[in-house]
C-alpha cells in the first residue's frame, strides 16, 4: 500500500512538470467523410508550431465570400517537403487563386484540415495525402465561426 501511495504522489508531483498536450486526433477534430474543394485567395498565413494556418477567402454556393481557417502541418514538415513561409507570402501578395483540398471540421465551423494546395498554374504546394497520422490535430487558433 505504501508503494502505491508513493507512486501516486510521484505522479502527481511530476505530472505538472511535463508539457500539456493540446493535440487532438484528426478523427476527433475533422470529418473524413466530408472532403472539401475550396477555390479562393489566401489572405493570411501563420506558420506556427505545432501546426500552421492558412486563411482562405472562397465563395460559397450563394456566391458570398467566406473566410476559411485551414490547418496545415508544422513549419518543419513544410520545409522538409521543399516549402517555406515565402511560398505562402507570395500567394498572399499576388492574390493568386489556389485550390485547396481539405476535410471539414466536425463542429461545422469554417475550419478544415488542408490536405493539398495547388496553385493556379497547376504546381502543388502541399501534398500530404490529406490525413495526418492518429494523434495529430489542431494546435492553432480557432479561425472564423
């Protein structure tokens, strides 16, 4: 009994010293059965850890512009795939239309996981097969509702 009590005490004292993880799995946050294809202009990019965000103005079925918050991989993942913040900054300043394949959030808000991003000339900027491994998830701001 004394060993069990000491173990519980040790865990309770050490537990707060480990960083808290705000990650949720892809499956908890996004709906794999709701793929999206969004065409629009990138208005803002945040390349933060653990995940970045692209903000995209795209027209909805009624022709109104809707700002989407699209979660993207961490900056180091993008760099390993040959892309850095300058690619996204160029897209913001040029006003170029891009096509984003994404998976909608389960809560119905205007945020999604960006699985792919293709420029107007057909060059692909993000190719990630869409779904991160179990345990990945959001770590950034919540984006527009």
